C-alpha cells in the first residue's frame, strides 16, 4: 500500500462523510496536521490508529487497508499492508533514534572540549609526520569567550539530539 493511495482514500472517504480534518483528528486524538500529512501521502497513520480511523470513516479495516470500499477477498492483503506500515514506522523511528543519539554524542563531546578549553585556556594541534623533524605542532592561548560559545553550541546540539530521540516514538500526534 502506497502512502499517496491511502491518503487519497482517507481524504475522499472523509469528505464523503462530511467530516473536517479537525473533527477526524479530534476523534483519533491526533493533530489535524497529522491527518493532513496522511492525506497528502507524506506518512502513514500509526498502526494503533488504523482501527479507530476505519471506524471514524465508516469503513472496515480491510477496506481501509485496500484503499477501496466494498472489496471482498483475501484478508491476508490487509494484514500484509498493516505489517508494511509498521515496518516503515519502525524504520523512521530507528533513524530518528540514531540521528538523535549521534547529536547527543557530538553535543557531549563539544561540551567536554569547551570545559577543557576553559580550564587550560590553551589549545594545541599536532600533526605527526614520519619522523620528528616533519611533525607540526601548533599551540595558542585563548580567553573565556570561545569556550563559552563552544559550550553553548554543544548544549544546543545535545538538546536537539535529545528532542529528536524523544520525538522518535510517534510524530503523528
């Protein structure tokens, strides 16, 4: 089942029943933006929302899965479609968790580096060569402002990572 096909079916059925996106969203305890995303084919409803969605639209779960009314036949298609939706949702959630975790890691490393700069008030860079004379060592002193800026940047990255991980469970609400 394609997201666009499901979205068109939801929009068509909702309009036939003279229900607004806001009313449908209220019945399903989601936002009207989530309903809009579904109807535009930009995402799928949460697997736990499918049955209440079918009830709200006045269609069977099988009709919702097949994106057409009055279809009879093999019920395995509906189950397969549900599993497909669940897989897609899990992949999206896993991707957000990985991105959020990476953001948290980079943010923590940035904060630790800023604390190190603040304590030592110096930085150094060493590029090793094959022997001693070809190695390059550069060092310098810094004030308090650069570590503070780096620390704030690290905290922002860390908070973005945490927010991304927290929003990974379900972004359709």
